[in-house]
């Protein structure tokens, strides 16, 4: 088959069971709580494993089964949210990682790692921005739509102020507004990291099971975003300086495109540290600071954006004797 799917009763059964497993995880996530928070990080994994291990048609079947089960068992709104935030990004990312087969040929033949992450990011950003637009039109203003989030943030911040965990000069009313307006961007950015992690983990599992039909790429060299991503990130930053829905949309663009650029920055760091005796220590420190503090995302995103223009990894390859030079074109 063009997408390497093999239609046998066994594979069809696996795709259906994969969808049921994905729906079960989605149901736990929808019920909330600490368990739901933990399972949210693995929500895309069954879909990715089926798509990469058995073919994208089977992955699409799993995504559809999970969406239908959640729509019927819980609520159509839950199913729609799952489809937009979990199923569609997971499947499209796996589709790009499989080479985006169409018409008997692969549309993506290089920079597969970056295109798969960009595909997931595009769906997530579009879904969140669409929600912002619909919510603004439905409630009359974005602030009205975000009032439930703002109310919860206010209660939490007010309690922290009473416990003296915040400075006395802090204004819970103003801070809760900032938190509420930042939630959609946080959802898109953090959701992208979850999808990227599951895409890598699903590919690793398929590879270990000898189900992966594509060669595993050198991700550090292969991750090269189009320069347009830097432009979208800059546009998002500019939009965030305005007010209302424009600012919220700008924050979503800045968060998703910034996360992609951060991943490219990490790829640059990995390549530049190759051959260094201290590479393992330095990378461990960087990942520890990313997980604990978060602020290293900013310099890494700047590095990733600069790399889309200056191609630091190609210069490293060219300077290293005996190593073939990679092509720099990424547009």
C-alpha cells in the first residue's frame, strides 16, 4: 500500500484495539484529578504506535475509533476536543514522520523530524486559535469567555497572598487576568511538547519492535525548520503586544513556534557538543534546567531561530575533517 499499511484481520483488530486504548486514556484525562494529569502526557501514544508501526491508515482508524467512543460514552464536546487536541496532531505528526505518503510516493524525504513536529504544532495552534475566535464571538468578549479560568486563578492567588507566598504588593485581580489570558498559549505550547515526546517514544517503541519501516534519522542534524517558522514566531510576539483576542492569538503563535525553535536550538547544541568529553554533563545540566526552571527555553529558541538563517550545524560539519557536509537548504 502507498502508506505501507497491510490490511489483515490482525492489523485491523490492532488498530481498533489501539483506538479503544486511546479512548480509555482520554476518558481518564477527561475525569480530571492527578491521575488524569499523568495520563494526559500519554494520551497520543497508542495512536502514534499504531500509525508508525502498522501504517497511517490504521493510525487514522485508531484516531476515529477513540473519537467516536469518547463522543458517545462521555459527550460530543469531549470527543471534539480530543479530536482537535490529541487525535489530529498525533496522526498528522505520525503521517509526516512516515514521509507523508501520497500517490505512491513520499512527499517528505528529508528533515522528517522537523516536519512531523511542525505538523503537530500547526494543528494545535489552529485548534486553540479557532477556540479563541469562537469563544470571543459566543461570549461577546474574550475576557467573558476566560472568566471561569480567571475566577479559579484569583482564588488560588488570593490564598497564596494570605499565606504570604506572594509579595504584599501583588494584586490578585490583575494577576488572575494575566494567568487567564496565558492559559490558551500554555495549553498549546505544553501540548506540543507532549506530542513531540510521544512521537519520539512511539517511534522508539515501533523501532524496538522491528515495526518501523523507515530508517531512524539523525535527529540532531535532521531537525531543520523552514525559515517561515521564525517569521511566525516574530509575528506572534508582535501581536501579543496588543490587547484582546489579537494578544491571545499572538501568544499562541509565539508559544508553539517558540517551542519548535527551542527544539531546533537543542538540536544545534547536540551537534556542537559532539566529540566533546563534557557533552554528557553539559546536556544533562541543560535538560535539568529546562525541566526545573523553564527559562532556558528563551535562549534556546533564539539559537534555533538564528540557526534557520546561519546554519551553525553545517559549519560544524564543514569544519570537522572526514565528515560529509549536510545540505543547508530548509525552505
